[in-house]
C-alpha cells in the first residue's frame, strides 16, 4: 500500500471516528415529551433561538434560528442559521434532513447534518398551545434550546426559563444570545 493511500485511509478513519451520532436509548436521561405535536404547525417556518445550553458549535453565534420545512408526514428539512459575533455579522448555516421518529405524536426528530456525518436527536419537551414557543432538548440531557416565533418579552423569556428548570435543567448555564 502506498504512503498516499495509507495517509488517505488514516484521514478517513479519523473523520469517521469524529462523527457525532445519535445516542443509544441507554443514554436517554431527559424527560419524556409532554404533548403531541402538530407537525404542520411546529415543523414549518422560522423559529428564533432565544436560549440554549452552551456548546462549542454555537460559540460566537448570535441571532440563531431554525427553519423547518415539512416535506411529508415523517420528513422535515432543517436549516439552522446564526450570525457570527453580532446580529449583523456573517451568517453561518448548516442544513440537514430530519426524520420524525414517532409519527402521530411527532415529538422526536432525528436530523442528519453535513452529508450524514453529524446526527442529533431532538425531543420537543414542551410547547405552547398556540405554537408560539417550544423547548427542545437532546435525550441525553446535554443540549437544551428554547425557541419562539417572535422575540419574547423579558417576562415571557423568564417564564420559559422557569419551565426549563421545572423539566430538570440547570438553567444557570443557559446562554441568551442577542437576537436580530
């Protein structure tokens, strides 16, 4: 085997080992979703990310948003965007294909990003009756996101933070990136 092929195989192995994949059910620690979701109402349009637990992928991201397009009863196209450093900064975006894992209830979404190399599960833990907000998390209790359709008032945001605490999350670590 040539040195070039050996180097290419080593690089490929490193890339595959660095892939983020969905957790196994034995790793689930998050609370179960509380209410079924109307897929057409939740998985359509633009949602503003108003709070999140920190993670390296969102460092420097402000004015975050997730844009959903319901393709069919089990498929959702996802485009996550943010601006770098300021609401007027350069846009970062990553797209993915989502699969609703619990059709009918529609609270569990698996999204494959970056040509399938990154896969995350999102659970809709709670939502407003009028679909003006939702709280999303991964099943391992490590990621938490609060989304709204419009920029919330301080009182609305504090109510969503309290709701996240009631679900068992350490809200003292939440980040509140500047909105648009």
